């Protein structure tokens, strides 16, 4: 795990419920009062940390004036892109429909409760594309 995103959220319970509807799981074993952090998993693999905004800013005060959200996106690779899309579309805003990019990857994008944009790509197509060396 060379790079591990930690995303700040307003309400961890609401965010965890939202992501669970999308097929994610969470490991909350490290969460405690004043340090409300949860490990987000997809297909049994770690993909991000969800951290209550107020607690994150206590942990790392340099972020105290930083609003929730950022300019950019996160990516998630899945085996069944169409099935994942259908499940997520029931609960989240799809901001870019399934399409194929210039490298041959198939992907779509959705927005979560706190405004983060998540790109979802098809693992097999990613691995076979010129981006595969980074997968």
C-alpha cells in the first residue's frame, strides 16, 4: 500500500452507511471517541480511511481551515464494472457514465455524500491497458 487516502467526512455513520449500500465494508476496530477513523474495504481489500472531519482537524491541526472535499478523484478497480455501476447508481449520483478512455479502460464516476468523486474502472481492462504497469 504505497499511497493510502484518508478522506475527511462530516458524519462517519452516514458515510459508512452510504458506502455499505454501494458494496463496501468497513473495519471500525480502531475507532474510538475523539478519533473516529474507519478503514474502508472493497472486495476485502483496503481502499481508504474515512475520518470524522472534526477529529481529523484535531489530529492534524494544519487542516483546521481546509473545507471537506478536494479537487481530484480517487479510483477503485473492480472485477464486475457493469454490476458495480448498477449497484452504485441506485444510491449515488453518477457524474460520468460508463465509457472507454484512450487507453482502453472502461470506467465511470460517482459522487459521495461529502462531494468526493470516485472513479471506478474495470480491473482486467486496467491491467491490460498502458496504465496496467501502475495497477
